[in-house]
């Protein structure tokens, strides 16, 4: 019991959060307090996000990568602050203990959602994993960018289907997409704000006759980073992005070696880098770091466990 209560101290520990949700069914005071702290952490995270949005930022260090790391830092900071407590968790525990026993623990798992300057409450439910065959339901930008776990959970069926076509693991494709898009938060948008659905930042070269969108990008030439404006492919859905990614690799002879190494995720992405998929000299290492941190593997394990729900 104690291990389960302490297992969600890192915001990317999705198995810990899943275990905590399962323990909530017991409705014990210890579990109720731990769940209330998670709620308090979410509240603090939203406060930090509001403060960030109100700040003018630092032009020298602003950018997609900086924003991603700030978001990761704020999520972990909110958990650390909730551990010390600001009093909200104690109030929540007292309120829930006054409720009927069969609804108190379930109510504690309710998630706050910001709407304007107020907070409303929505109940979380254990999501059903879409089947890996057939046409998947459309996935929105908001769904994939809500959190790293949501990114994995919503895109997993599409990644699984695409990975099977080239003999790769879904985890490898999701780790690459996570790096390219900052866990869905930096997916390229059209001028009107609509999504390009481009998960792998494939550029629109002369072989592409579909829609495209221009975007400033950081490229490395002879080891020197410089900003350039390039056009990237745009799709109608994330499923189309995965399909084009597979076709892009299979139709380019230079990626033949990478397709021979799909059984090893790190060798696969290293071969992609060697073939010129990205100009960043640390591209493969960054994807490897995502895989090593276990964010993708933990979320995938929770999805693969029958009957397990997840928190997002």
C-alpha cells in the first residue's frame, strides 16, 4: 500500500498514477489523502501555467524546446509543492469524507479543467484503447497535447498500425514524434490556427503535391545552427501523417539501412540520422533519451494491461 501511495511522485510515472487510481477504490483515508494531493498538484500546475501565460517571457531563451522543458519543470514542481501542501488537499479530504462512501474516492479522481478564469470539474473515466486494426477515430490536437501520457494513449493505435508495416516498435515511432512535436504541443499549424497533423516534420519537397505550411525551423549546417523558413507537409489527420511517414521511409532508398534495423529502436533512429532524416547532430541521442526515461514504455505498459485505466 505504501509503495503505491508514493509511486506517483514524478509526473511522468504513469504506472504510479494508474496504481493510485486502482487503490482509490478502497476508499481508505491514506489513499484519499494521496489522491487529494494529486488534485492539488493539478490545481498548482494550472496556476503556474496561468502565470507563464501572463509573463512576457524572455526573447533570448524563448522557443519551442524551452517552452517544452518549462512545461515539464512546472509539472514536476507542482507535484513537489503539493507534497508540502498549500491546504487545498486537506480541505478536499474533509469534504470528500462527508460524502457517501461509494462516491468519495471516485470523486477525488475528478480532474479540474480551466475555463476562462474559473475552474470546473470533469470526471475521469478509464479510456478504451482503440483496436489496432481498421480505421481509428479522429484524434484532435487538444487530445494529444494534453500530457505526455495523453499523447501516447491517443496515438498508440495509429503508431502500432504504422510500426507493423515496417517491423518497428510503436514506442520508437512515438518517441520520435514526441521529439519532433514537443509531445504534441509544437505541432505545426496553418496560419488560421488549424493543425497540419504533421507528427514527424516531413518537409514538402518537389515530390509532394499535397497541402503544405511554412514554418521557421532550426537547421544545422556544418555543425552550426541557423534558423530557416521551410515548407512542411500538411495532412487531414494524424493517421495520414503516420501513413505518409511509412511511405516516406519505404520510398526513399537512403532509408533502406534504417528499415533493416527496426528491431532495435535506438539503432533504427541512429540509422535515420545517418541517412539525413534530421540535421541535428544529437537527433538520435535525444530520441534515445526519451526512450531511456521510460515515459513511452510506462504509458504503453499501462495501455497493454487489460482492465487498467490511466490518468491524464
